[in-house]
C-alpha cells in the first residue's frame, strides 16, 4: 500500500469518525399517520369490502387510442451513428407505432390481463387495486403468502410471466405462493392521492393494511425498483408481520455504505470490496457518469412531475417513447449503442406486446402523471429520511442482475440488511427481471424462502 493511500485513508477515517459513531445510534422509527385520508374531500366512512374488478376498456376509449395513433408522426432524423445514445430514434418510433396500429390487439391482450382475478378495496380513502394469483398446492406442498410490488415505469403487468412459476412448487422447494400484486397508489388501476405526502412509507402502511384485510398477518414480500423500497420499508417498520424480504434492485443509502464506498475508491482493490464485486461499485467516476446520464428523468419527475406528465399524457406515441426508452436502456447497458435500442431485435428479452400492454395500462388509466409524483414525494424528503439507517432484521434474499442500473455488494447491503440469507449473482437480466428472466427470479425467490423455512425448522 502506497503512502498516499495510507494518508488519504487515515484522513477519511478520522474525519468520518463522528459520523460513524452517529450511524451506530439507531434512529427512532419515522412517524406515519396511522389513519390518514388520501381521498378527495373530508374523511368519510371507509368501505372495507373487497370488490371484484375486471379490466374492460370501452370501445370509445379504444377508438380514441386508434384515432390518436393514426395521426401523422412528426419525426426528427437521428444523428449519424448516434443510435440510442441521444434517445429514441425516428426509424424505431415509426416501426413501433406501425406495429401498434396494425398488429397489436388490446382486446386479446386484455384477456391475458384478466386471466388472474382482480379486486379493489378502499384503504385510507383510496381504491387500491390488486390481483391475486392462487397457489396450486398438492400433497406435501405448503402455501405461503407473498406480496409482490412493482415499480416505475412498470405495473402489475410485470408479473404475468413469473406468476405461474411462483404459484407452483419449483426445484423441490415444497412451497407454492399465494401471490398478491397491488398497484401502487396513483399507478394504473389504484386511485391517486388527492393530497400531498403519499410516498413510500405511506404506501408501505397501505399495503400492510391490505394484507391484513385479506387475512394475512404474516407474509413474505418481494419487489424491484420502487417495489424494493416499499417492501424494505415494510420489513423495517413491521418485522412482526414480514416473514422475509426478497429484492431484485439492491441499492441502499445508509451512512455506513457511503463511507465504505469512498474508502474502497482509494484503497487497493479487495480490501473493502471483494475482488469479484469490484465492478459493481468501481471505477466510481464511471458509475457516477452512468448515473448522471441515465437519471435525467428522475430529476424532472422529482421536481416538476405534473409538467412532464401533462406532456406525455396527451398522445399515446409520446407516452410510448418515454416508457420504451427505459425498457431499452434498463434491460442492457449496451442497448443505447444499437440502432433500435435493442427493442426490435429478435433476442430482446421482453416481447413488444408485453411492453405495449404496460404502456396501454398507463394510457387507459391516465396515470402517468400521478405515477411520476411518487418521485417528488420521495426525493423531496430524501435529505431528512432516517429510516435508511434503521436496520432490517428479518431474513433477506437478494437477486443481483448484471444489467441492473446499480447493484450493491453483499457487504455493503449488510449495513441495512442484518440477516442476508441468500445473495445470488445471476448470469443475465436487468431492471425488469420478472419480465426478462422470470425463471431466474422465481428460482431465486423459491430458494430464499426454502432456506428461511429450513432454518426455522432447525
């Protein structure tokens, strides 16, 4: 180790000593109003009934979509050799819209979406939507309740590929999951808040109330993107209800994690982060550059969600461009260097019909603006968050997919998750793991729950 490394590390450790000491003092849980009213107007008597719901888009709405898709496209020629590095290209947009106009059949796709029963129930003044996938149990099979939470720009549509793999036992797990997939408030078929302040913590409370209303006092939770944050909140705040947590977007922001990342950037490889995990964090300038390049949307949605929301909510093509670009970039980091962003390639991991299903759900529900407000609610309070430094003590499983925007090493995650039972590095897959690599993610969830249950038995 060079003298410079020693001096820099010494200064960092000395300067951070007080911060580390404060980090060791676990903060109290944040206050969450136990009975707020997010609906319009004043509080009313809550309707606790669970009502069947069917996705059934009217002919008028379908005709409106077709008419808007038939409008001439105003295309800007792409720059030479730019591919998707500047964003969506004119030729790709033209091809996608042509397919949407001429081959995509919403009513057939609607049948697929209704293949699982859907419901709504009022919680804290909002109609909360969820689908329920029943376990296919048999002799020697234990039915385990599982709450799965989506993210942005996704919806419950993300889970249709993986649900059959969860509701039946896999790899000798002896478990079949009864899966509850709710829509986050303001997303798709869940009603949006009429008031400011409904963020991840409040959603965690709503989903706990949902599970209890359905008769589940104890259950496993799983999520990616916002879903990973929401279920992490649930595991942090409600450990008596959460049997275990599995996430496939494994990033944390505890003080200890941040300090460890800085130390690892100046110390020789392998001292702070295992050599096999160095690429997940370093070179730090490269990771920071990628983050800045790919999170422009985040800043806009965190500050003026209603402005960008109003723009993309006017035309289905605008909405599709905004969402499709994320499906391109977030499934593989090299996709921006392809002429079509990978979207039209035969080996793209998500069929275009399934992505259009998700886009149509946003379009027909008019929920893109309210979904973006979730960013403003989170990042508007991020500097005063204390929950990130409250540990999760329930059993934890991590699915690390190599094309995810960011994945923390196990020893970084240990600053938040005190009981990591499984941590699996997968050979392929990105941000939308349940759609892209359902078999890998399902296997990971089954393996994790099996390990938790075996530990409980012994």
